[in-house]
């Protein structure tokens, strides 16, 4: 039994000898059914104390452990094959999540149920991590029952304590649970899930408003919103051992990518409502690669939605600084309750600490200094609502002085008001990337009348705050087919970029897709590198001076300045006419020959 590779075969031999089911064997060993399932499947290995218990039970059953060891080479190869097959990849995980969503009421209506599916996935993650942490504690305290008993008395030993009735083995029916009274016993899986998430929140108040935002047993006109049988099917899908979501099963980034896939699918399916809280993944990674966050930097997203932009800053920081153990300090503000819940879940699923506040950023920015001023950050990222109506009367006397001192108060559309708020959030060496509508970088330029947006843009250019503008391809965002721009700001430009603005047209890098276009993953780092190098690229990137921008009345759209290469966008009409004539003559000659041949046949 010294060779732990033989554990799956030994457990099976014990069950055959004693005629036990996995549930019964789990009970004998004092572990959960899910743990036995993982041990037998080769997905996990028992800790030292558990191996001793297995060895003792095997001896009691009359199994020759020495003989069992002799099968180790064969068992090793079998187990290795099992493990290789069992390691999940992103695609099956993504497909499992989407299939679960579709199983409720078909693909067309799947996005409507994101508020049910996302908390369910989150609860599964919490439960699996809880089991892993109990197994870890069992090593210190001798066995799992002792670890559970100690945790019951001190919940602080775990990041999140999951009550017994909310653990996945109980929810899926794989482990028995005795309810305190018949009146408290749920009638079906819908009621059980609702009780479970409320029990989790009771023990973990920080999750209030995160996983308890829906009632899984809700009814309308006497009918359940989700049929209990369908809900049971989703729970069963999530219970597949291949999709266990514990610490040793999936890396936070792996699960996070599958989670973002689900958000993207919901956004594709429901357009405006879901697109509001989800920026396309490739746009977020492009912004993060341009900003190149350093360990320990303080980052903020004042319209954070699902917190995807903040998550990508941390992922890129880790990629750029793999040896550093110092995380970014991530903060965000979000108005919508549903998006706030998704953001909190997204951070926890990625195993990241993100401080998120609820509220209207423009009216009531929540992140402030002790003296009431807007708090400043090293990095600011955002994708606020485009062309949002802006009432200048409300902000004429802004208590945070974000507008009057930085170009004046805008009228009509709020795009530049968002950039003024961005500047207010940046410290003396801060940098930022904000996604806006393309019109924001040209509106008012060339007009005979005074234009407030143009005046604010002039102030930004004259103050040398605009590092660059990136034109994104059309049909990339979920709530619009229009193109967008990333405006990059920097309060402390490198010497080589002072007095200059980099204008980059990213349309060459787009791939056509359904329902949305996309930028391939392999293009993102290359695009960021080209932008950061700051050298002109024919038909793709130009670098203009702030004086040149002033000469064009502060129009800073890449499409205004970049002339696409002749072989891409120009059409030589004279040569085309010549070619057309030659083709016409050739076609006429072919027709004559064909008719000549047909005449002979007659």
C-alpha cells in the first residue's frame, strides 16, 4: 500500500470484498461520496491519515497488500491514462456550462436564466473548495470528521464556511442530510437551493446580494419560473466528476475563463442588457497589455460591470511578473445590482480580492479620501455607457470639481465627462484606458459654432494627457454593432512620447465571427507591442504631435489621420475597365467557338 498509485484499484477491491457501494464505503472511511468517487477515478489521492484508514480496512477485508503492490506498475499506467483523460480543458468546461444553461428552456431563452446559473456555478465552486480545505485540515487533525467538528466551532479557519445543507453532495442527493424538522425540509430542489444560498449568506455576510439575488422556487401565475426537474438536471450536470471545481481540480484562471465564456454567451444572446456588464475579452486583455500593471499597483474601474477589466489587469500583471507574489489592489464601482453580484462572484472565482462598491459613480463616487475628495489610483480602466445623456445643470457646481477645472462642463453626451472623471481618479503618475464611442474623438471639430465636447478635447490635448487612441473594429461589442475607441491617458508620459499622440487602427486584426467579430488571442500582445513601440506603420498607425492635432481642430480619430494602403482601399478604375474589356472579348471568342462546335454536331 506504500505505492499510492494503487489506491483506485485497492478501493475497488475493498468494495468487491465487502460488497459495498461507493456511498457505503465513504461512510466506513468517514469521507464523502464525492471524495471516494475522486479517489477511485484517479482524480485525487488520499492524504496520509486517509491512506492508513484504507490500508486498515483492506487488511480487515483479507486483502493481501503485498500482492496489491505487485500490481502497481499496471495500476500506475492505468491511473496515468485515467488522469490524462480526466484533466479538463476549457472547451468541454465551456460546453458543459452552456449545455446546462440551454437545458433549462432551450438555447434561445438561456440568457434569461443567467441570474440562476451563475449563482449555482458559484455555489458549486464554494462547496468544492470547502471540501478541499476540510481535507487539508484533516491532515493536521487526524481525520475528516475531526476536521469538520473543529471547523463547526471555528469558521474562521476557512475563507468561506458552507453549512451542511448547502454542500454539493447534499444538494445533489449523494449525501444524506437530516433536517431539523419536517416543516423546514424543502419540497423539491428549487426550495432546497434557495434555502442553501440563504444559509451560505447567513454564515458569510459578505456574500449578501451576491448569490441570494434569486429565488430558485419562484412562481408566476401558479407556475415555477424553472421547472424543478430541469433544475435537478442542471445540478446533476454540475455534479459530473469531470467538472469538479475545487482548488486541486482547476486553476482560478481556468475556471474564470469558462465563467467568462458563459458571460459572453449570455451577452451574445441578450444584447443590450448583458452587454452592459461585459466588455469583450480581447478588448480587456488589449487594454491590460497596453497599461502593463506592476505588482502592488492600485487599480480602479468606476463602471466595473462584471469586473472583467480588473480581473484581466491582474492576469496580465501575473504574466508579466511571474515571480512576484504581490497582487494588484483592485477596486470597482457598479450601479446595477445584478452586475454587482456578477462582479463579486467573478473576483472570488478567480481567487482575487476585489473591493466593489454599489452606486452611481457620476453622482456619488464611493471611493474617496478622508477629506472627501475623489480617491486617486495608479491605473484606471473603464467601459462606461456610450453617449450617455448628460445634464450640465446637475454638475455645474460639482462638489468634486471634476469638470470646471478640466475643460468645462459638457452638454448632451457624457463621453468626455467620463474622461474628466477618469483624470480625477488618476494620481500624479497614473495611466488609464477607457472605451468610448468613436464620435467622442471627433464631435465638434470643424464646427463654426462653439462645441463643449471639442473644448474639453482641446484641454486634454493641450495638457498632453492623451497618449493615444485605438480604433476598434465594428461588430465587436455585444450591445452595438458600432465601432468603438480606446482612449489611453497618461499623466507622466515617457520623454519619447511627450507632445505626441499615437493613433492606431486595429481593424486589420479583426476576424469575422457569428454573431460577433473578434480579435484572435495571438494578435493581442502583438497589437499592444506595436502601440507601445510608437513607430508609424503604413496604413495602420500614425504618430501626430499635439500641434498637428490643434491644426485639425482637435480631431483625433485614427480613421481621420490614417490613410489605408492603396492595395487595400483604393480601386484603379482605368485598369479595371481595361481588364473588364479584355474579359468581355475573351468571353465573346469562347462563345463563337462553342457555337461553331455545336453547328458541326447538327
